[in-house]
């Protein structure tokens, strides 16, 4: 028979075994319900790279949320080659860019179309290639497609915007033309930015990177450079007439916002019409920004990240008058790329949530937004171990995401 001390040790052992089982076997399956589970604990469990203090509560490591509505995930195809951008066609198919310079169409049941011809050459070295794309709002009648690509030019490459007509049989791009070039060119292979979409006024918004190197970094803050910017142009590539710097001397009139590092995600909020953006930080400091006309988002003057060496960036400051704060940031990085807002009532708790593909993070981040603040974060498809490059909502209401490894996923309610 156990004495009191032995019995006490036995009880403690049972408690410890139960705790270990809970940690090693988490319940990751979504449960039926109409709301969402909230947790004050952040979904980020790794230590930050920096010890910087956020500017306001909830700017980083917000509490986790968990989808309660059941949903399913399936691989539509795994036969793509380095897909980079995705958009939904009127017939429900998905038009996809591949980094090497090709466009393909994939049906929602996984039929992969042939390579679409007629596109200009790309510089696919490093982070370059055929990047983001979007359809003209009047695509049904004009079949126009717009895309961003790294254009090879004498002495280097450019972040450029192309336009062309998708042929009636969807086999080629007709009358392809370059309508915008983010000057100056640079002989480098990183930080092109590369997303493009239409705003509610019918103008194009395009993200450009600052091309990564120390010598080009300062151009992110320069109004005479197209690098490190969001630009707003017409469908012919001209600066929109009502841009914030349109009448300012010594400023490029196409600039909508500045102070960006490598913005790889753009999305329009379905209710407010606001522009939101994702941006790669250095070592820490990945950002989500609500982009305001004329806003300066600080790179490289302020940042919550470090140099890859671990040293501070510049003066090592995170706030300065006149420079806007990110709505949210990640430290350590997840490498946020393409993103989209969810609309519709198929999964009610996802309404107006922002879904962001994570490259190094290897998941899809779901961000809950209230009054322009991030109030909850969830990490989806973690077990897939994929680098999620872009995500869009299809005509059928489902989310479709592409990965660097060549997969196309469909995510939808049961």
C-alpha cells in the first residue's frame, strides 16, 4: 500500500503526463460553430530578433484566433512551376503567372492549360521574373490583362508593367506592350515588389521594391525615384491626375506612397475601399500597412527589423514624426507575399478578414481587422510546409493559393 508521500508523487506524475500529452497532441481540426475561438496567447512562439518596443498595444504578436466553421482544403494541382501571381477568370478558371515568364490557366477541377505565348522576356534571376497580375474590370468585353515583371534592359533590370489582350482561345497574349517602368534601372536581382491591382476609381496600383542593396535603399525615400513605392497609374501607364504628388516639382507624379522595402502584397478592403499592403522586412519587421495617399512608411529610416548581421538598420529607430507606423508587424519574419480579403457568407467569421501568404513562415496568415487594427491572427495550412506565394478569392467564393513548390490549393467551407 502506498504511503502518503508515494501517493502524492503518483498524483503529480499523472498531472505532468497529462500536460505533456496536451502540448504534443494539439487539436488542430476546426470544430463546427458559427463564431471564432479567441486566445490571448500569440500564435508566434519563437523569440523576436529585436527587443524593440511596439508603438501601440497589439501592433505585433496579437492574440490568436481559431476558425470554428468547418472547412476543407485540397490540392487542385501540383504541376505548376514556381507560380507567382493568381487571379480568377470570369468562367471560374484561374490565370496564373510562373516566375520563369509563362502564364497558365488552371480549371477548378485541376486541368492545366498550355503555356500562353506572346509575353515579353523577363529577367528571372534571383527574385525576378513574371510576377503579379490582374484583369481589367471590363475583361468580359476587352479581355485585357496587366502584369508586373522584371524587365531586362541595358545595364540591369526594371520593375515594369505590361498589358495585353488574352486571345479568345486563351492561347496567347496579343498586342503586348510595356506601359510603365519604375526608373531607374539597377543591376541587381532582388526586391522588385511586383503586385498590381485596380482601385475603385479604375486606376492601377503597383508595388515596386527598392532593389535591396545599400546603394539603392535611400531611393525608397526619394520622390524622384520609382523604387520602393506604391505607384498609381492609368491603364495607359500615365500618372493618375489626382495623385498626391502630381503637381509637386521634383517629384514623380505617379507616386502614391513611399518608404517601402519590398512590398509583395496588395489588397483592397471590400467594405472601406482602403488599400492594404504587405512588406518584407529585413531580419524581423515584416509589415502590414494601411496605405494612405502620400504616406511615407519609413524604410530605411525606421523599422522594427535588424540587418541580417544583427546590427541596427541605420540609427536603429522605430518612430519619427512624419513617418507612418505599420498597422501590424512580425518579428521574427514570416515573409508575407500575396494577399486578399475574404468576402461572402460561406464562412461568416472570415468576413472582411485579410489572408496573407507566408513564404519563410510556410502558412497562410488570417488577420482579423476591426477599426483598422489587427485584433487576431490565425495560421492556416501549417502542416503543408509550403511557401505560399499568392492567394485570391475565386468566383465560387473559395480561396485559392499558389506555392513556390508548384501547388494550387482550394480552401472552402464544407
